[in-house]
């Protein structure tokens, strides 16, 4: 039996899937915009803005008109299976972390420029070439890197907590890892997908 050109079994599957539960999905696009602004605030004014990213257009549906009509009708009858959440990164605790990161960045900026440190794939920083650092400054650099990484981890955790979604922490870390690199200055080092250090 077919309804509006769709097999009844297919419609029943759709109905069952929609009725199971309501999941709040991670708002990746919103999180990316928030992370961009946060990172730019930490880095301070850039000499040139990072290239704008535009989302890829969604692929065109190959379903026929009857199928699209059936789905639209189902959406009216059944609550959506997913709901988009707000994404907040403005709690007092997050603002305190941002201020601390901004202050530390003043000390880290020169080390980025010389290539002594670089941005890792997991949203942290690492010492890349200690030979570029004068001996008296090496312990200071190690402490700066350790403090920075501890505070970045606290940032990702605090954003997840502020949104009432502790399970989002890995996604938040992943988004920030991309945005720290995307907003980095020319000449700074970062780890590519293979883990190799490359200059931006």
C-alpha cells in the first residue's frame, strides 16, 4: 500500500522515529560564531581579518513532491525530533576566564611569532621549538603554556556547564580548536590533521 507515493512502511518508520524522544542537538554553527568572537577578543585586533567561512549549501533533495508533502504533513502532526539549543558563553565565570586568557596572551604573543609555541589540534598550545627561547625564559614559557592549557580546559568545561549540557564539552573543545587556528596570525604555527607543525 502507498500513501502519496510513499510506501506505508516508510511513513510508519518516520512516525516511529519522530515519536521516540526529543534530543537537543549541539548548535555547531552558533558555537562557531561565538568561538570566533571569543578567540578574536583574546587575540586582540588583527592586522587583517581572517577569511570568512561560508557554510556549504545543503544538497538538493531528490524526493518527489508527494514525499515532501507527506513529510511536511508529519511535521505538523508530530513534534520535531530535534530542537536547537541556545548557546551561551557569557556567564561571569566564562568572562573571568576570558580576561585571564587575554592578559596571558600578551606574554604568549611573542612566542607565537618566533615559532617557539604553536596551536595544537585539540584546542591547546604546545612548546614547538624551545631553541628559539633564551635560556632564562624557558621555565617562564613552560609555566605560561601549562597555565594556558589548564584555563582553556576550564573554558570548554564552563561553557558546557553554562549551557546545561556537560556532554557538549568535547564538541566545544573541537569547535574552539578550529577557531583558535582559523583566527591565528600569519606566521604562527599550528598542527595539521596529521599532527605536523605548519606555519600559517
